[in-house]
C-alpha cells in the first residue's frame, strides 16, 4: 500500500467514510474531520509511518505540516518519509 493509500485510509477512517469518498482536493473540513479528529489523524499518521509530524494542535495554522488539503497532507508525509530515509 502506498503512502497516499495509507493516508487516505486513515482520513477515511476518522471521517467514517469509504476511502473512495476522499478526493485529493478535499479539506479535512470537507470530509467532516474536526480539530479532535485532526489530532487523532496526526497520531495515526505518526504511528503508521513511524515519523514525527511537526504539528502544533494549539496553533494548527502556524504548523510546518500543511493540512490545507488531502493532497497537501500526503505530500507532507511523503516529504517526512524521504527526509527520514536520507
């Protein structure tokens, strides 16, 4: 399973949707994920990929981790995994 598929599965699980319902240009708000769901999604991503996500739950907008869309989240996870591998 690719990083993209894993991230979509995590988000779909949090949103209680099917992965096929998640579109790349969706925001977390579009799929019904609130701030608590966001934090749980971040924890699930960290656990699944064994990475540390630079995310401040108290101030999500100033975070280095881009949560503006599903595509942005996937790109950020791919970048963190690439940095970890080097």
